[in-house]
C-alpha cells in the first residue's frame, strides 16, 4: 500500500469538516466517503478496503447500460462519434449534435436499423410536431447520421431525406419602440 506525502493511504486526504476538525476523506472516481478512526489502524483499513471495493464495483458497472446491440441505432451513434465526420466539426456543433442524439438514443437506441423506412422517420419527427424547431433540428441531425450509416453500409439508403421540414412559425425580429431605444441608450452610454 502506497503512502502519500500526508502519511495517509493512496486516495485519502485530510479535509476539514464544517466544525474545522480534520477528517480523513477517501476520494476516487466518484466514490467519496469519510473514514473514521486512526489512520492505518485495523478499523480504518477495513473502511479503506470497503471504499476501494465500492470503487471497483462502480468501475465494473460503468457503461453496462450503454452497451450497444450491433445493428441498432445506438451502435450507429457510437460509430458516428468516433468518425472523422464528427471530429471535424467545431466543438460547439459537436455538443449540440451530441445532445440531440443522446436524447434520441435514449428513446430509440434499442431499435434496429435494417428495417428503417421513411414512414418510421415521419412518425418519429411527427411526434415532435408541437415543437417544430426541435423537430427540424432532430431531422437535420438524423439526415447527417443516416447519411453516415449509408456510407458505411449499415443501411441501404437514407430514409430521412424524404421527410419534409416543418415551417417555422416565428414572428420575426422585434422592432424596438422609442422607450426601448432610450432605455438601451441610458444603460449603454457612448
């Protein structure tokens, strides 16, 4: 067992509690707990071993629920994330696409893609009709990802290409009234 500079076992540090008393805290990969007793004593080491065991159990469970079935939409998304097409995007675009895809993946990731048709895409996009911009964003991202799938030979053709976008019902840009212009000028002189 390795000692740290503080004389405590690895992954342990002294931390002051809310009363200012120094306590020993175990921290490793999301497992965080206070250990009681004198460091290196038998009771302390039992708690330390339990904390290490909790860390091992947590590591064993990481990704267990995210394992993809080959041919599923979830496996397609995982392949897309490591592709050059995804890595060539700006970080902000990657973040937006990942958010959209992860929401979609949570609902439909278990479905296989071999029988995916345009009617399925229309139904999926149609379920978001109450939020037309969200539906259009999902459609845009699905077109890109399914083009990637067609290029990789995962599907024969892209079924999202035939799906039409929703019309945007925006009211346009608001024109400022004199009162708003004066308020802006007062707040930002010069």
